[in-house]
């Protein structure tokens, strides 16, 4: 359970930054080089690499270097971590609201 909580924390920490969210959005459309990621963001390659490091540590992104080009790809498993967390929260709230609806219906 603790390992899962740490994974979730890393994912949400990574997605908590607008620059990293923009990078994930771009990479979700297909693989991109560090240069391609940096261009629309108007930040240095060094800054992009730092953001990528956070994204990789969270499990959202993976990268591979071929020659001088580092290409980044989305990792579906990282996104699944966030999706599962949201699903669990949604399910719990739906059950609570269903119970509330049943209770209110009984009072009528």
C-alpha cells in the first residue's frame, strides 16, 4: 500500500507543474525529442531535461538516447496509476451518494 501511495504521489507531483503537463500532452500525441519538447515551451534544453527526469521518475514518460538524440515516449502504466486513483475515489463517492439517495427516498 505504501509503495502505491508513493507512486501516486510521484505522478501527481509530476503533473502538478504546467510545463510538465504540456510535455505529457505533447508526448501523448507521439514520441518527441528533447528539442521538439523545448521549442514551444521556450525553455532551455537543460530545463526540459530536468522536467523529463521528474516525469521519468514518476513513471509517466520513458526516454531512449540514440546517438545525440533523446526521444521521449508516454508510458501508459504511469497514466493508469492516476486513472485508477481517480476511479477508486469516484467509486467511493458514488457509493456514498447512492446510500444518501436511498436514505432520502426512505424518508419520503
